[in-house]
C-alpha cells in the first residue's frame, strides 16, 4: 500500500524559509515522478512543484517559481520542498504524492497523507 508522510511545516514570517519532507513507501519510489500540492480552506488543491523520477527535470507553479525548490533522494525514498521568501499566500496544508502513472499502477487507488501545515504571517 502506498504510504506518504509529510513533515517540516510550521509558522514562518514573510520572507522566511521552511523545508518540507515527504517519506514514501509501498512502491518503487525511484520509478515515479513526485509532486507537491497545497490546499487552503475554501480552495481546490493546487499543484505546486513536480520532479521526474530521476530528478532531471523540475516544474513549478508560476506563483512559487524562483522561491521554491523540489528535490528527491531515491535511496531514501524522500522528496523535499525547500521554500524561501515565503509569502502569506503560501499558507496552506502541503501534501506530496505521485500522479496518474503511480495511481494507475496502484489499481486506481489514490492515497493522501495528512499533510503538513504551513502558516506565513507577520
């Protein structure tokens, strides 16, 4: 079974930094692209950052480009999100997950972790 455990969230002031971690298990981690998503109350889940299986390509939402960096360590089954120059609008619960390729392999089942809360305020 796919298991995803996010950590590293907390409170930060505007301009501050946080590093989120995601521990994955239950699948061959290094074969799949991974992503970070976020969701705030009353809003739909947003794709924030993506990284290919070997980490050779990365993509970001325009709202975080230049401020966030996604990375991964396939030997440790970990994916990270380094967030810098945080803004109040970054406040959300952050989740990691794969995409349709992983979910297809998992017989269509989609599992979400509990996420980690990031709060940015003066």
